[in-house]
C-alpha cells in the first residue's frame, strides 16, 4: 500500500467523520488505518462514546466506498 498520513493535531473522531470526504474518500483508499480516540478520551468522552464515534466513521467510509478495508 502507498501510505498517506492525513491526521491533524487536536482532532477528535467527530472531526474526522465530518471531514471524511476530504481526509479519506478523496484519495479512493484500498484500506484505512485509523489512530483515534486519545483526544476524545482526554476531553472526557466515555469509551462507549468513542466506540460509537468510531462506528460512525466506519459507516461513513463504507457508505461511500463499501470495499475499503
């Protein structure tokens, strides 16, 4: 895989999901590796809340590009 790092400092999962088109989908990825949740937890989000936001991100990616790993 050709790797493109698209993160930005201070972002939380809801930010990544809000900008999924620009950050992820614009690149037509074959796979996505997501490192996220640390800032959410630091802001007081519960683990269950972080997981819900993760699932929303995955749903947004798969809605547009179902074959992405």
